[in-house]
C-alpha cells in the first residue's frame, strides 16, 4: 500500500486512516482489539482518536477510546508500528471547549497516560474555543514538542481566519506549525473544505484528512428511506441527507460501484482520496466485513469519467 506524507513531517499514513471514535462506543474492548488486529495486519497503521471519545456513550466519562488503544498497543507491543493521532480541546466535563496553554499541558499528560505511551505522533487542536490567542495555543504545543511528548501538531474544525492566523503566527514567531488539517468532507458535504481552507492548506503545505468520510454511513447506501433510519445510532446525522440531492448521489454511487464490482463505500472513499489537496480519508468500521471497503478504495482505479460523474452530482454549486 502506498503511504502518503503528512505535511512537512516524517510521518506517513495509508490513504485510509482508522477513526477510533467507535472504540468504547459501538465496540467494546474485545471487539475493538479484534478490529485493531485486523487493521494492523492489513497495513492500516494510522489511528485517529481524541480525548473526548467516547464521552457521549451511556456511563462514559471520556477517554475510553484512548484507553482501549493504549491497552491494545501495550499488550501487542506494537506502539512503534502505529502512527497515533489524538486531539485536545473538546468539553471533557469542564463545561466548555478549551485550548488554553494550561489546559492543553494538563490534558496531554492525561492522554499519554491513557494511551500508555511516551509520545503522541500527531496532536490536534480538536475545536476552537474562540477566545485563546493562537500564540498561546501554539506555545503550549511548543513546550510539549520540546519535552518529547508530541512530535507534530494538527488542527481540526478551525475557521479559515483562525487557521490563517495560526499559520502566520507559526511563521512570524517561530512557533510550531499545524502540519495537518482535519475537517468534515464527503460527497454530501464539500463546502467546509473546498474554498478558503483548501487554498490555505495547499499554499502552506498542510495535509488535509477528512472525517465523516462516509457521511455517517449514508454513502454506504444502507439508508435510503426514513424507515431505514429507525432505531439507528446515526439517525440524527443522516436524516437531512434523504433529499433529492442525496438520492441522486446514491444513484451515481450505485452506477460506479456496479461498474467496478465494489461497494458504494469503496467508491465514496476512493473519490475522497483522489480529490485535490486530500491526503487521507478517516473512516471507521464495526465489523471485519466493513474493512473490505478500505481495500477497495485503495486499490480501485476510478476513471476520469467516474470522478466527473461524482463531482457533478455532488457539486455544491448546483
């Protein structure tokens, strides 16, 4: 499998990154270990998590995903084989998002403890708190990097203005630079990347990784009516996609998938990783069979006609 470089770093990732939000939420520890073993065997060695995963599950406090990943890496002795990304800044019970220096320094140590590791490969600003100066946030990361706790940093969900300010501060004040930007991006949702964010990242050699790459499962084709959503965990995420545009996108996915003999999910992921400026797509799986779409996405050769069809039907300008 071809690996892709993340920004101006020595980190490399497969075109598909595994999203660890499912660990401790829809997968228990035993099920998580099974998926992690299979991912490593297949060569999907980049794992993306966050301190807040899976706080929304009943009875959870946050940190469950990191704890499971840490225990797995320790038991298997595979830390050196994994490119590990986690995040800071979400509400972990403090009542608000927080990317102040003191909070980041404290949260990083807690993540390291849960992950049972001495370092984090890629540490993301998960959400902006809209009040902390970018220089303060980057200064916290500078200290973590100096201490060897973190190798490189990334950002997620920042506005174009705050990302621009952060990149300028890195350049002007010799502070660490965000090497990767993570944002929602898929055939249903393109406008959060295409435009200012894409331009900024391309101009500054910042890699883009995408979350909700399958639009919370909608692009797999399993949700085609309101009835299909009843009783599903992702109902609130998907219900707004059941419109004419969504149905047309599914129809085009059906056609391209049939042409190549692969799943809709494989096509949807392949479309992302073949888009300009995109380094890798983040996707999750709860069953071994779901990982087949990862293999399909990284091996299929979509034609120019396939890409044009999907670009047109999902265009944000129509």
